């Protein structure tokens, strides 16, 4: 099992900023999810996170074939956005950070047990390339439906 290492991703700002997501470890509530966190925000409520989950099929039973047995890998990116609040209240007290919303993306790889390493490599590489496709960009960034 490979050791988790930090993940660095650049955002889409005019001058891109690199975000370093450090490994936090396995989720105590769901031991199939491993979390990474970008701790560059001033408050934990605004930390961006990456989740990586690996779901294996249950132990095979005698006589079972691999027809419907799949391994699922789910990669999530969670980017909480905080409300813009005034710098202080009438009393001069700075308000607590407040979560406005959380944009998220999930990529799920569904791989039958019998897939080869090359099959899995192709799936991952083509998924990566697909994210830069003009059709995908139009739908995700400009919220335009395809016709």
C-alpha cells in the first residue's frame, strides 16, 4: 500500500495559486475514505478537501464468477466558500466565519475485477483528458447545455 503524500493543485485564478493538500488520514466514520486538506484558509470551516475512496467487492463465495463484481474508486474535491461578512459588528467584534456553499466534484471509476492494469491506466488518462474537452468545459464552466 503506497504512503499518502501531499497533493498540489493550482486554482483557476488570473494568477493561479497552488493549493497544497496534506494527508489527514482515514475517515473515522468511514474507513474506506482517505482525506487530504488545504489548510491555507484562516478558519477550518473554509479548508478545501480532497476525498479518495476505494470500495472493493465483498469476499467472493464458492462458485461465484466475476461478472458483476466491480471495484469503485471515487475521488472528490470539496471547496467550501465562506460568506462575505462585514469586517466587524457594531461592537467591533469580528463575526465568526460562516459557510455560504460548497462546490464539489466527484469522479468515480467503476472497474470490473477482471480489468487489466492497462485498462485502468487508459481509463484514468482518458478521464483526465476528457476534463479539458471543450464540451465538458462548456457544460461545467458556463452551464450551457449541449445541443
